[in-house]
């Protein structure tokens, strides 16, 4: 797997599948480090921690293992609008 826009697209697809009504932006911050912004009405009445947990759950397999394509999420923004 390459660490370019292909992976950014894969991250976005995973989040969109897990949170269908979401608007997601994924940006490569540096080598294997990403910034993610997710807007979803389904976050309504959920704590920010729960919102982040849902996003991390969608991409957890991309962050696990020695050679994981994602090393870190440097910044995650979630909101309902």
C-alpha cells in the first residue's frame, strides 16, 4: 500500500462506510501521519470521545501491526455541522 492519496482515499472510504451520512476530509500531515475531519449528524448527543472512537474504529486495522500504513492521527476534528 502506498502512503499517498490512495491511502487517504481508503481512510475516507472506511469512515464513510462506518458513518454513512458523514462528510470526511483526510489530509496527509507527514509520513504516515494524517489529519481527519468528520461531520455527521449521527454524532448528535455523543461525546467527543465517542465520536473519535467511532472514527478510530473505522480505521483501526490500518493502524495496527508493525508495518501499519497509518502511524498516527495528528489531529481529528468531529462535529455535527
